C-alpha cells in the first residue's frame, strides 16, 4: 500500500469526523461514558483484590517455645520457621519483652506484675509468624508441631477460614464485575459505531457502484472508528484518573482521622493508571476498528 494512499485514508477519516461532527461527538460521548463506567468498576475490582491480599496478610500464627529452650536453640527455631512456605515475616518475642508488653497492656494495673522479672518470669519465648494466605496455615502448623522445641501453637481456625472466604469472595465479585462491564462496554461501543456507519450506508453504496474497491471504502471508516475510540479512551481515562486521585486524597484524610481505615487503603495511582489506560485503549479503539470493519462489510455486499 502506497504512502499516498494511506494519507488519503487518514484524510478521508478526518473529513468524515468533521463533516458528521454532531454524530461523531455523540459517538465519542457514548463510548466515553461506557469506558468511564468500566473504569470505575475496574478500579473497584483492583482494590477488592488489593484488600483481599491485605486481609490475607493479616493472618498470624503464634508459636510458644518450651521454657527450657535457650537463646541459641530459639535462634535455630527462628531460622527454621522462617523458611516455611507461606511465611513472609517472623518476629521473635523474648519472655522479657513479652512481660514488658503485658505490663503495658494492663496499664495502671501493670504494677501487679512487679517481681516477675528474671528467673521468676512465667512467660515463654515466642515466635509470631505472618502468613501470606490462609491456605498455608495447615502445612505451617504441621511443620511447627514437628519441632521438639515448640511447646504450643496458638491460632484461630475460625479466623483463618473467615479470612479465606472474604478474600475468595472479593476476588470472585471483582472478576465477574470486570467481565460484565467489559462486555457491556464492548456492546455499547459496537452499537455506537454501527449507528455511525448505518447513517452513511447510501454513501458507501454509491462509492461501491462507481467502482471504488472494498479496501478504499472500508479503510477510512476503520481509521475513523479507531480515532473515535481513542479520543473517547483518552477522555474517559482523564475523568477516571482525576476522580481516583480525588478519592486517594480523601482516603488519606479519613485514615488520619480514623486509624482503622488504614486497613482499607486504596491502591496508589501508579498501580492502576497503566492497566486502566491499556484496557481503555484496547477496548475503545479495538472495538471501534472491529465494529467499523464488520459494519462496512454489510453495506459493501451490493
């Protein structure tokens, strides 16, 4: 294909857009609206996945060591459990540190524990394991129980199961929302482009009857569909990213006022902007091109 021919195709596409600017503007608004709704749902789905991972990472297992275990043995157990699959962090809490924390938790009544320092300390050393996912809990418990220096393991089966259910439910909801809205957006974009092509069916038929080739007729419309989809994707991206940026600012203010909200912090901008942009471009321009191709083919069969 000659460069001059390609230029003519682009000129024809731009001319069609401006000559039918009202319909082109309506098409951009329709596609942009569909992509905007899709973007909102995508951000919701991404954050559901993020929160599911955050909830899973809060799972902890506490391993109490036998009181006869010395410092070197405790260090060896620490190094051993650190290598368990699914364990991403291990904290060693000595019995001295545990006593200090116990006093602090009791507040004004902490003085009741005076005199329990040193050899009188009734607390054992312990290891606090942070687990990536609840699915790893059973294997970690089994391995930990096989260590002779371990006296007792403390964890909640109900909490682990609940965390797993919440995480799985969040992921399933997010996945189905993404599939649904991507499908809806593609249908809206497809129908919008089809309407645009339908309004020019007579023009296509005339060009076909005077001897224009199918490619010569089709390419300007394909480029037009791509251009409309791209413009709509850019506008929708600006709206979605701008709105999400406002949400991030607001969430920071709220988490400063209410500390428990820090568990539900949304993803940072850089974690969503590239994925959202890529999906918008693929859905907007891609469906625009395909809809233009198949819609023009219908009117080329004369």
